[in-house]
C-alpha cells in the first residue's frame, strides 16, 4: 500500500482490484476521468446523466468520498478530463451539450469558476472527446474534436 493511501478503499496489499461505489444518486458516472493528488488521493470528474445533467466530481479524503456539482448550467459535463496542479487545484475540461461548446472549470478561489474555451458550437459541436494536460508552468492545454469540420483542435492559454 502506498504511503497516505487507504488500504480499504484505494488498493489491496494482495494486488487485487478493490471496488467502491462513490455516487449512486440517479444515473451517474458517465464520461469519467481520474487524477491523483500530491497526497495520492483520487479525484474523479464525471457526468450526471440522470435528471440533473450536471458536471460533477468526487475526491477521497479523510477516509471518505465527497461528491460535488461543478457546473449545473443546462446540460453540461460530457467527455470530462481532469488534472491537478502542483498544489492540487483542480482543472476539468468538458463538453457543454446544450451549447455544443468546450468548457473548462477550475477551483483556484475555493469556488468553481467555469469558462468557455471554444464557443463556436451551436451546431458545430466542438469539444467532444477532449483531453486536458498541464505544462511545466501549469498552463492548461486541451485537445478536442470539432465535429462540424471533422478536425482535431488544440487550445491553450
């Protein structure tokens, strides 16, 4: 077992897979992505595909899972990708189904802030199948699919 990890939730000393239910409220868990913090805690972004249609995330701390909604504006949260920076601030890129745009959320201020990365959606369907990473200066970089033009796209700050 790695230092700081909970052997009952995170891994097994025998090397066997250990499963946990993190969120079971409705139809949740589509479009998942996982990142591991500097203390070896898992952070997971995912889509609430039930009645809410929200972007959510979960993290493991103090022996328990905590879940929260990141963005609840219309139908958002498809194709998530999550990364943590060196001080474990969370970045999540995701697809806005309502506007067909690529969005990103961060929690630097302690509250979630969302922004549109590529807003050329509205029939263009940009942002599906995205992947997020941070460079050595912790600048976000996102690759994604532009369905209207059938192109691979790249965005960075």
